């Protein structure tokens, strides 16, 4: 038993998992026990609980750890191309197939493939997946040649697959193939003792990243977060910690302040998965807007440093100058300086600083423009990778894909 506890502690430290809940520890214990086998695993849990950690834990503790680990978000791939993405295609198989291409199952041969949001797969693709699980065989789109692959499949879903089966949306035989070993990841409301630990971690991360003092909860506020049902789970908790850190000038947060950031919950204290999912959609806009403010703050701080450096090149800028922002959204986010008054600034210095900052910090006119700009920034910073951009924006890849389409962003 002691050895098992040590292994779980080691896994938590390695993957940055915080919490001592018995339900969480049980899920981690199952993951460690099933890892050395090749059995299929189905990870279930509400959106935002951290299901994505478990396939990595299983892969890294298996005999396949030196093989490839391929993660696929099934819900983010359009239905018309999902078969090609998973199983590959031959040249000329469809319009735009100018060359042959390997699919994820071929790429992951000898390793592990993680199928996130597996409940979103269309029925035709489910048939192909069932064949791979049963025989290890697949056929590329546009080909008649049967190929073999040797992969370990770990799937995850926040859907009720039993309900999907009864509605004819998911194959029962595929469900039992995937669900050889089930791992249920607990919702945050089922881990009340872990909530404050997680909040402190997220607040500390924001403070370090943006060089600001960490927020501290007063006792009544701590009690409030521990009794709140958290329909968006860990993702929502992280979002709230970031919002408060960005907006509140006071670093001591009262229950009254905290309550303004929590969505009022009426009725059942255990919201459905659908309810949790709708919460994620509602919160996406706020997440993007606050990240815009974070980036603007960092950009302006960098501009201050650059303007100070320009002093040595003969530009009329004093080290004490700190231009006031034109945009009211930044008031309260930027530190005030005693020299920041019209009487204490040289007119040439002021005009130059305002001109440079205005050029570098043009704020989009509408909320949609701000969201579009933030998504485009994240995509540029991550080389066009939607998965990496989604992680940076604290949203699922599927939600990012939908936002890209809604906002008309050309990747």
C-alpha cells in the first residue's frame, strides 16, 4: 500500500496534479495498474476535470513509453475528413488529396493513441474504429489494401455513452471494446478539500507570470469557493482565479468580491454534463477578453522598457516617464507614477510615447474583434497549432475550432 501511495505521489509531482481526494487517488491508482497492459481504457468525467492527464500517465508507465503518443480531438475534426485523419488516404481519394497521407493510427504504430471526445465520432467512423480494436486492421480512404497497426487505444468522453447508445448515436459493441477498463475522473465538487489548494496554485501562477502580488482569499471567501458547485470544474476555477487577479486592485479578496465572479446556481447541486458544457461556451468570451487585457498590460510594460532604452539614442524620453493608457479598460491594471501628470511630462516625450504605444497597442473596436485578435495571437505564437493555442487560451480544441469558424479566422 505504501508503495502504491509513493507511486501516486510521484505521478502527481511529475504531471502537476494537485489534490488528495480519495476519488482522485483511486482514478490514478487504476491508471497505474492498467498501464503495463495493452487493454483499452475509457476515461469519463465532466468537461474541465482534467481527463487529458490520464492517457499520458498510462502511456508513460507502459511498455510503449518509447513509442509515439498521439492525441486526437475527435470533436474538433469535421465529419467529412475524420476518416482521412484517423486512417489516412491515397492520392486522388477525394478533391484536394494531392498526395498519399498516413493517418493517426498508422503514425502511432507501436505507441498509444488518445481519442478525446470519442462520443462525437460519426457512426461510419465508429465501424472503422471497431475493426481496428478487434483485429488491428484498417484501410486508408480510397484504398482497397488492408494494413495492420499495433496501437494502444485510450479514449475519453464527457458524454453519457449509455444514453447515446439508446438514442442510436453510439455503437454498443464499440462501447464495450473501449470500456475494457473504465476510469472515472471526479468532478471538482466531489473534491471539496482540493478546491482551495487548486485556487492558490492558479493565483500563484498568474502572479509569477505577470509579475504581480498573488491574491489572497479571506476566510469567508475561502468557505464560499469550497461550497460552490463549480459546474465548469477545474477549468472554471482557474478562469475565476485569473479574472480576479487581472481585475481586482485589492489583493485581499472578500466573499462579496468573490461572489461577483461566480455564476449563481439554482436547483440541483450536481449539474449535468450538458450544463457544464454550456458553461464552458458562456465563459469562453470572458476568458479571451481577460487574456487580451493581460497581453496588453505586458506589451505596454515592454514598451516602457524600450522607451527607456531609446534615451541613449537621442530620443527625448525620460526614464521616469510612464505614459497613461488611452483606453479606459487598462485603468487600474497599470501602476501609477507620480511623474505621470501633464505638468511633469515634456510635450515631445508625451506625443512620441503615445504615438508608439498607439501603434503597438491598437485595441479592437468590438468584443468580437478582441476575441479574434486573441485567437490569432495564440495561433501565431504556437505556429498555427490549434491544440497548443487552445491550451494557452484555456479552452478545448473543439471550442477553439468553433470560435475560429464563427469569427471567420483564416488559419
